[in-house]
C-alpha cells in the first residue's frame, strides 16, 4: 500500500482509535475498539480484516490488535492533523475546549497535506494540542497518570488523553486542565478514583478518567 493513498474517513477513524488505545494500559481489543468508536463488535471485526488486507494492522481473532509500521506512520500523521485542527479551532476560532475534539473529527478528513502545512504555518511553533497531547506522537514521555502519581505532592497536569466532551467539560468545570497545578489528597477504596485538590478545592475523579489524565511533578517556583 502506498503511503500517499487516500483513505476513507472510516478507515482514518479506525487507525486513530487503534493508535490511541495502543497507548492505554489495557491495549487494543475488538471490544474496546467498538466501545471507542460507538459501534458493534461485529462491524469492527469486518473492518479489521479489511485493514489487515491493506497492510495497516496485524489482527488475529481473540488476540490483541496492532498497527503495522505502515499503519503506525499513517495513524501518527492522522493524529497530528487532528491535533493541529483542534488548535485551529480553539486558538483562532474560539471553539470551547470541550467541543474541539468532535469538531476536529468532522473537519480533519477534508484537510489536505497542503492545508495542514498552512495551518501549522499560521499557528506558529506548537508542540501540543489544546488538550496537551503532543503533535509528535512519538515524543519522549515522562508523565504518569493520576492513578499512579504520589499523594500530597504538587503536580502539574500535562495532558488529557480522553478528549470526549463530557470528560473535558467536567474537568474544565473543576479546573483540572493542562498547565494547572493539582495535589492528590486521597485515593478512594475499591477503585473509587482519587480526590484531587485544584485551586484550593477538592474534587473526586473516577478511576477511569483519572487513568487518562497525565501529570508530572510540579517545578518549584523561582525565588
């Protein structure tokens, strides 16, 4: 398959979803992929066979799904385009952060490589999307999730891996966004999530969303 071959929007969505899920601890399965795309597992199975025939994924029934080197390159290009489109929407058009992901999903399939270059030139030097996810998908990563981060130490939120509107809206309302400082005050029992202090207020974040919020140890302010 030629790297320049035009892919359908549905194939592009699959490649992006597989790439995103591959970065999660649980990995990629037909069930998780179907849930991510909001479709039935049977439909996923058929598309995976097609992607395998195209040389974009390796797939065997009941086994983990993985992108081939060609599929990985295409997925990385697609994620960069998606994240640049999000920056266009938020930085230049004022689209609220919680709406940026879905709007970018609708627009990105019409963005040509030439237009992508123009968007990048217009926006200037950028490293991350508005959710904090890197434009260079393979960039070095020294972050941990809120689930794994230490208690009672100042942390800085780096990125939100779950860009769904409902999650981003909730985090926006509670001030848990990229660049903000938070502290984990407690971990609730039986997988109940974490209690996070942000801007002097405590908020409970479920284990699922907390596992998609990446943080680093906050740097000390210079005297």
